[in-house]
């Protein structure tokens, strides 16, 4: 049996696990003794997999701590980790804090059934996705030995809310009294940027000669060094920047005002419009003008074309145009 041991190094914070593998001594540093003990147990089972083939027994807290530690090492954002933590809290509340050997198909099915009575399917599917990733991780680390099937439920398709040209004109007309809000709206409609990315723009990010903007998404952490901008939008940006105070770095000196946004929407006669719907309008307008899904996906910085087509593209006008090409008049 190959041994794994825990030790501390003088003058160095944290705990260390040591072992021999292929004749070489190896070590791994961990922040707490609890994590070190857990890794020691896991490494021991891996090194002795030829003689030990059972499941590693671990407590619920131990698995979650190790799981979140692995996600942070992999570069997952704290916001994403917090969303998975919410799923785990609901799992604890409904099913309880299960040890590794207690996580079975029946346990998972019970959680999905009872959780489905509390929330709508989109929220439930988010919990299922988080749980599916966690179960897969548990299988890889020998916490779960049996196969657990997790499938998302079919959701009712919701219509994509986007604006037409008339509504866009009314909205921009209502925003004339507030130049910062008007520029925010035009950037959302003309680039498809999220509101948070628009708020973080700096004047130095704008290339007035090349008609482009340098952007970095806070959500996806994707960046585009030269995002194309139409000449008309760049002209509006140039006029707006010329009216700013000398030495101002950020494009907007004020914060987004939800009350002012709601007031503009009411003045334009557009009820229940969210600022994010402008991003959907951008994607829909591209699709209605024959732009391919691949290009739209790139501009919206989506990970899959399915998300672009399902959530951000309203093709109803295109469908109507296609139907109107039928020679119904000739038939009559």
C-alpha cells in the first residue's frame, strides 16, 4: 500500500500532503488542515486503486469545500460559485446534508420533484445543471460510484421581446432630454453590449478614427479589441464626448437611473421594457437583415448558437415576409 502523509513546512503557511509516485516524491499545498486531510484520503485511494476500488466516504461539508476550492482553482468567478451555493442550500433544505454514499438516484429525484413544486421550470433547470456538474465531479473523485441520470425539463418557449423601428424612434425621441441615457440606449442598440459593460466604458476605449470600441465583458470575461461601430453611432458618440468635462476618463459620470429609464419607457409608450431587451433587439435586427447566426453569436459573445437563436433573436418579421411571398392572390 502506498502511503500519503500530512506535514507542515517551517515558516510557510498552510499544510502539505506528500507521497511517492513513479519513484519520485511529490507534494501539494493546501490552505487548511481539513482540506489537507481530505486530499490525503483522496490521493490514497487513487494511488492504491489497484487494491482499493471502493467509494471514498466524505461528509457533505467536506465535499462542498473541496468542490468550491476546485472551481476557484479552475478560474470560476465568485458569482458563479455563489449561484451553485444557492442550489446546494436548497438541496440541504429539501433532502438534508447527505454523505457521499447517500447521494443516490432516489435522493436526486426527490430533490427535483419537491423543488419543482416551489419554482418554475427555468429556475429548476438551473438547479439541475448545477447539480449535474457537482455529481459529475463527485464521480470523478470517487465520492459516488453509481451512475446518476440528470436531465433538464422541457421549457415552454417564450417570445423574444424586441423593438421595431417605430418603437426605437419613440424611445430615442423621449431620451433627447437626457444625453447620457440616449447614448446608453444607442450603444445597446448599436453594439449589443450588456448594461454593465456599457457603464464601464472609458473614453480611451473609443477609436473615433477606426469606428470601433474596445470592450471587455464582466460576465463572460471575453474581450474584443476592435468592436465595430456604425459611422452614425460614432458621430453621436463624438458629439457627446465633445460636451464632457476636460479630464473625464469614464464615458458616463453618472450611474444608471432605473426611475429615469422607466419614465422614458412610459413616455415612449413601451410598457415593461427592460434595458436588456435592447440587446435582444440588436440580435433580432441582425437576423431580420440576413446576418448569419455565427456573426450574431460573435457580436453578442455567446458560447453557443442555440442561446443566440432561442433567447436573443425575434424572427417573427422574417417569418411574415416569407409567408407573404406565397402567390395566394394567384390561387384565388
